[in-house]
């Protein structure tokens, strides 16, 4: 009886020690996704949602003609007396010659307005960059929409068409419905610290979007999804 009990205790000890070392020697748990990666993933989800929306047919049908797209998964517009809007997004640029879309560069967008505004609105925004002039402006530290480069609301609805000559078309939705936000006067600025964090070293928009001197495999799904719809 004592012998069996002793044998049982030895087996338990072996199992406990084995479990301890297996945990000790196993690869570390995957770290939680960074803020930058979460934004890239949200941008992909927002993009897919727009592509499946019949009201965004113009964006989908003309995506292949775009020089780039700036995706802002969450643009918050709120305030009382003094109102404003702000959010973060990613810009990817189309290299038509190679048929490739660049790695994402991180940006913020914000504006301040004056007026009696009560309540708030959280919108998803995709900006369709239509001209090289607009791309060049976005390569700088900051650009004022409607000032340095022209912007207007993009055509929405089934069979939407446009003869408007503008540098950027903006498409926006709030809670799944067309929002029609006016973005004139908003300032788009680079998020240098996020670009550095995502690529492991300082990286300017030119490094990311033009020379392609940095990369992060975490952007693969976003770029792949855009390529699929831009054919």
C-alpha cells in the first residue's frame, strides 16, 4: 500500500516538474497588437465595409484610378460652442506601373470650427486621392484640405457619376449610413512617432510611400484586400 502510494507521489512530481519546464522552455506568448497595428486592421475592416456598400459604388468602380487612399476608421466630431473633429488614419499609395500598393503611412486629421454644436458624431472616412498634386502635398509634414489641395464630397448612390475636378474625394459614413461630412479646412499631418514605432526606425512618408525603404508584414492583409478591389 505504502509502495503504491509512494509510486503515485513520484508520478505526480514528475508530471509537475515536466509541466514546469515545458512552460519555461516554450516560446513566449504573442504580444498584444500595437496601437499602430490595430489601426491598420481597423482600416482594412473599414475599407471592406465601404466596398460592400452599394452607396459607395463610385469609390469601388474608380478605385483603380486612384493615386492613393487615406482610410480613417474613426473620425470623431463633437463639441459644445467650440466644435471640432479628429482621428487617425493610414495612407497607402498606388504604384500603377507595378500594380502594387505601398505600405501604410500614419496620419492624423483634425479641424476646429465655431458654432452652436451639441452632441457628437463618430464617422468612418475614406479619402480617394485623385491627383499627383495631392499625393505630393501629403508627403509633407502637414496639408490643409481645401487650401493646399482641393477636396469635395465624393459621389454616392448606385450609378453615381461625377464631372467634378478635384484633388480628393471624401466618402464618409456614420453608423453605416452616408454622413456627408465637410472636411474643408481640416489639417492632415504625419504621425512620425507611429511611423517610427511601426517600422522599427524613423521613417518619413517618402520612405514609406515612394522609395519603399521600410516594410511591416502586418500590413499584408490590408494591401491584399485593396489590390483585390482595385483590379
